[in-house]
C-alpha cells in the first residue's frame, strides 16, 4: 500500500509543460512571468499590488520592515503558529509577545487576551494567523488597530483561496495593511518554495519591491544621484541605485511559471478538498473522544488542514502511540503546531502556564491527511484506522 501523507502537492502535465517552456527561454529569472504571476494574484485576491518572494518567511520579514518595524518594537502574534511568524520580528531586532488562543474550536487568537496584551506591550504590529486556512475575525482586529494605533499583517500562509465572509478574499487587505501567503508544496497551490505579499498601499508596495532585491528597484524608483544616472539627459541603460539595505528574496520565472499554471486549478482543488472535509465531518460527527475543530468556519476556509482534537487522557492513550499505529498502516499525520513558547529558543523568556488554552489544544491536536486527489478509498481507510485505535 502507498504511503498516505498528511499533505502533498499536485502536479499535472500542464504544470510540467509550463515549467519546461520557461526553461527553454533566455530568461529564467527576473523576467516577465514574475509580474504575470503577481497580476494573477491581485485578480484572485482583489488586492491592488502583489510582490512575489522566495518564501512566506521572507515576505513576513520585509513586510514588517516596510511598516517601519525596528529594534525594540513589539510584534504580537498567536502562540499557535509556525516559528516564522515571531522570528520575522527578531530578524529586525524587535521583540515578541504571544496571545493565547480561544477556549473553543477556532484555534484563533483570543480577543480578550489580545486586547490585554495590546495594553501591556503597545505593539507596533499585530500579526493574526489564519490557522489551517480558516479566516480570523479581522473586523474586530481592525477596530482595535484604530483604537490602539498598531498596524496589521495577516499571516495567511495557510489561506490562499479563502475568504473572510464569502464576500472579500483573504489577501484583499480589506482589514489589514499587508497579507502574506505561502506556496510551499503542502499548500493549496505551489511554486515549489515561494510566497507572495499583497497590499493596497503603493508606498508599501515600492518598499517591498526594494527590500526583495538588495534595496534596489530599477523599474520604479527615480534616480537620486542624477550626475551618475544620466548622460546627455538620458538615463544610462546600465544604471541602478541601492536605496537601502535589502535582501535576496527574489522568486524565479521557473517558479512563477508553475504558480501561474497552478492558479488555474485553484477552484478545482478547493472544491475537491471541501468534499474531503465533508467526509471527515460526517465520519467523526458522533465519535466519542474526537472533537472536530473549526467546523463553524467551513465556508470561508482554504481547506488546508483538517484539524481534530483527541481526548487522550480519557482514552488512557497517548498521541505518540496513535502516530506509531497509523505509521504502521502507512498513514502520516502531523501536529500543527507546537506552541512557540515550548521551543528552547523561546521557553526561557515566556511562562508556558500563561497560555492554558494553547496547552489544552496542543495536548490533543492532530492534522489528518488532506490533499487534492486524496481518494475516498484512502480516506475511508484512514477513518477506519483512527476509529479502530480509539475504540
């Protein structure tokens, strides 16, 4: 029997042809396909501007920097997230505060704890996380930002294709300054590695373009050093200026060719994964000791992670035994996520006990297999084995 992973990419002949085609051209990086990919992202999300980058982490990093985030500024983010969210602040010598999640099935930042932490830390930026692909309550965050004067970056690594309310797409920046997506292979669509920043602010767009490429934006910036830039009142063709310290966070035309092809399958992929979620929901609806998470957000999600929570204490069993049992049956699951304050780098600075809801979630959470072309046969087998273990 083939291994059933928790997630994987889907590549078809159309994708292969798209990548092969660009490989045969003279320009496989810094070419026209990057802008074409960005334009398609804008069309799908409704954002005015998009900046494709080498990873979501790179996007979070330069998004923070574009907002003027600097040494000793505070970022607030969820304690249940991947480490790239808080790390992006530390790259800039900033500081981080964490917010506990709600005491329900949302796996989203607790609004009460968020407001308390805003009062405590006075953050420059708040970075909510669309966990598992399900939308966060951004209208309330927006109101808080006006009251307490902070900026908003959406960590939407899981959420490409999702919406806030079936009306506005995540990425439209309806309630935020900036949104950042991931196109890692386990995400809804992929560019291999890669990410994209969206914004409606032209100045932030120009800033991110510069930071993406060593502090240089040859296409959009007017020269400062006129004497070196012009000959006989004509701009020198070779000329460029480094305005500030930037990074090499560019994405290639090869990756964007794949991304453009993948975007054409977005609706089909989302529709397929929606059915996967429905089958899980039906199967686990009345199963004791399994809680279905984020069920109330099904219509606004990207269907990235199917999250459940097991009551291992009541079953007198443990998660490691479940994972080993599933692995023996060629089923791979994953935990999303270890609370950030559990990591050795962070645990010395934060008291874990201050995040009771995150601890409770972490003790039983698991992400089950969910991806495009995950067959009904394989899914039924996974469901059967899970129920077998807990019975």
